[in-house]
């Protein structure tokens, strides 16, 4: 009798698990099919699908068609489903950019170029490695080798490895996005720091960077950058623009448009209300947007002081900025003046330039291109 009940319990468990397994397999196959449709000839579409769905689950994000398609659209736009994508002519472009930068320092620059050409040896010089670079990881590894060499020669190798100079080293590493989703390295490092209680050594920083160049690692950090925050947006287009320009840039660009209308000032609608240092800390400098906000507040007698405004603007990278007095007062003033509700979001107007971007690119072009891929996937 007891054995019969035990057997029945096992059978019930198997029956319960079967639909879940079937559904998971179907989700993988459907996702792989969507990937193949987005990028013909992709290597190991099923592997990409498994990793994509696994990462969504790891971050407690819904494995919905909407989320899957959003990720597929960004990966396809940024890399065509290549974990560490090659950039045409990257070595030559990087060498020229470095020469242009050093040319601004005639004497020291010439000496630095000579040093790069012969160190650590003429055959294996840093400059020869830069010329041969095909991917961002290649350049990243050259920079790491430079740091290691400088640390050894200066006697500060141990200090460097202990992580005391991490911020300085990271601020000067020009590979600031990486992998199949071109994830912000700063975002990935901040995320990694939040998940540990010990400070990060230099090897820990490099480990995060190495992860970004893998299929699973690029998705692991890229998916939360794209999806793991509340926006209030009516269209994915604005989330895609944020992915390029920074969280809440689309909401803040729409707010800048309100401020421009109320202050009479022409503003760059770039989604940044304050300016920031390399470590992401707000500068004390009063930006054109902040000046225009102060002017609009005074013109419309909204009863906010400069300190109140600054404290509210410090929340611009968070969801709760929409609850601040500065945000609500100016939106209400716009509605009273125009008789209509202002737009909640708009695509920021930002021109994009770097050695690896070889055609005209803006945040709008990027966001609209990703959105077309997303809409195609959703069909």
C-alpha cells in the first residue's frame, strides 16, 4: 500500500514536470528560430537561445516574446551574434587615433611613439600589437600589458594589482563598451561590485572584462542594462535609445524640451541634465539645462530654490526623478501654458563618433534601426 502511494507520487511528479520541460524546449527552439530569422548564417543559434533564456531567468526577467525580441534586436544590431566581433580596419584606425592624440604633445608625443614602437621589443612592441588588433579585446589586452609593464618598471606592480589604482586605470581604458551587446563596461563593473562585499582587485576587473567577450557573459551584463529597470515608456524605441545614451535619457530629453519651451532657451536635447566625471559623479558645474531650469522656475514663479533644483536633478538617472518637485512643477507649468500634456519621452539628439563607427550614426539612427529589428521579430 505504502509502495503504491510512493509510486503514485513519483508518477504525479513526472507528469507535473513534463509540460515544463516541453515548454522550455519549445522556448529554446522558438528563440533559436527567431535568431536565425534575424541573422542568417549565425553560428550556433541554439546555443545563443539557451544562453539568452538562461540569463533572463538568472535576472528574474520574464522570458516573454517581447523581452526575447528586444535582446535579439540589440545583439543583431551591435554584433550580428558574434561574442567578440571584429571591427574592419580596427588596428589602423586605433594607431591613427593614438598618433593624432600624441601629436598634440610634440616632444613628449614623439618620445612616447618611439617607446611604443620598441617596447618590450621591436618585434613584439605595443604598437605592432595595436596595428594587428582585430577586436576590442585585442586592444584591451594591449592596454593591460602596458599597465603591467609600467607597474613592473616603476616598482608599483603590487600596488597596481591590489586595485588601489583601478579607477585611474579604468578611466584611461578607451574600450568602454564590449561584447555582443556592446555593454557599457562601467555598468558591468558597477553591477559586479554590488554583488560582492570585498573591494575589486585589478584581476577582478579584468575577469569582468573577459566575461563581456564571451557569449553568456555579454548577455549576462547586457540584458539587465537593457531590460532591468522600470521606464514608464509607451514604446520600446525609447528603451533602445536609453541603451545607447544612458538610462532615462529619453525621458530626460523630453523634459529638456519642456524646459526649453518654458525658459525660452535653446537646449541640446541629449538627456543629460547635469554633467558627470569619469566615475559617474555629478560635477558641481551648472549646465545649460540647469541654468534654463532655474530661469523657467523663476519666470513661472514655481517656488523652488537653486538647491532644491540641484537636489532633484541628482535623481535624473533614477525612476523617482518623475516624483521630484522640479519635474512635476515644470510639467504642470507646461500643461497650463500650452493647454496640452507634454510628451513623456523622446529620442535624444546625440551624434555618435568613435574610430570603430565608420558611417554617420546618431542615437536616433541606432534606436530606430534596433526598433525595426524588434518589430520584425515581434511579427
